[in-house]
C-alpha cells in the first residue's frame, strides 16, 4: 500500500471525531435495539470492538496495512463511535 500523508482520507477519517463510520455505528445501535439487545450489552460489545479494532484492522482484515498506511483512530473518534452506537440504540428503542 502507498504511504499516506496528512491530506489522505484515511488520516483525516481516523483523526476526525465524526466520520462516515459514525453512521454505521448509529445504524448498528438501532439494529441491536431491534434485535432485543439491552443498552448495556450493546455498549459493552461496542467498547470491546473499539478496543480490538486496531488488531482487526492491522492483523486480520488489513493485511499489508501499517500505521503509515492506515493510522489507528483517535480516542475522540472512538468515543464518538460509542456515542453514535448508544444514540442509535436509544432512537430505535424509543420507536418500538
């Protein structure tokens, strides 16, 4: 893979608190609520995923990716992912 620079979308995406994946986390929360998962279980699963995601990105799914080509998310990005997950769950659970 080509080395990324500060202007590369991957860098910008992982440094920004809100990115395209925020919508995915929102939708995932909504699906979890519809499946009957409780909010605590949903949030715990989301937090585990956020902690494990760098391992998945670099070792499982992203063979060939390194921190130079696809940097890890910032803490702010991970927190917003969890906020979106909880918001999606809350919005969906309230519409049942």
